[in-house]
């Protein structure tokens, strides 16, 4: 998928509902993450969840939690534009394992961020 104003560079992750892509925002040269719907004709409820995610993230400033920059309309489909902090997928190939030190580092960062999110009265459901 092409998106006017953005140069998509790579796919970070793909799920049943969403695709995460690293892109360059042409207006200012900023590296961003695009979170878009995976389905061409996604259910309205899936679209609304992406819109809700934008509203919640745009009001939240928490260490370790990605910031929402904007929500754009791509031909009637929402695309969430997020800051790019160098995220990588943690998905592993079969038989591959995360080194223990790396696992504990990621687990500690995720636990701290989730604790902060909960302290703001939000629940992460994914």
C-alpha cells in the first residue's frame, strides 16, 4: 500500500488486524511508524479501535510508551502515525530463543510501561 506523504521503508510486524510499517514522513523527513488495517475491508469495530487507540495515546505521556503523532485518513481507512523509537519485532523463528539477559531487559521495560499505563487508569488489552 502506498500512502501519500510517506515513503514506506519496511514492514515491522503483521497481525490479523494490523500492519506496522517503518516509514519516512516526507513533509519533515521524520522517521515514523504507521499502524494500518491489515484488511482492505476491515470491520467498523476494528477501525474504531484504531481511532480509540489514537485518542488514548495522544493524551498519554509515559516513559516507554510510544507517542501518537496523528491519525490520518487513507481513502476512508484510518492510519495511526506513531513516533519511531527504533522498535523491532520480538517475534522469533521456530527454534530461536531470546537470550536471557535480553528477555529480562525487555520484560522489565514492558512491566514498567504497563504499570505507568495502569496508573493512568488505562488497561492494555493486546
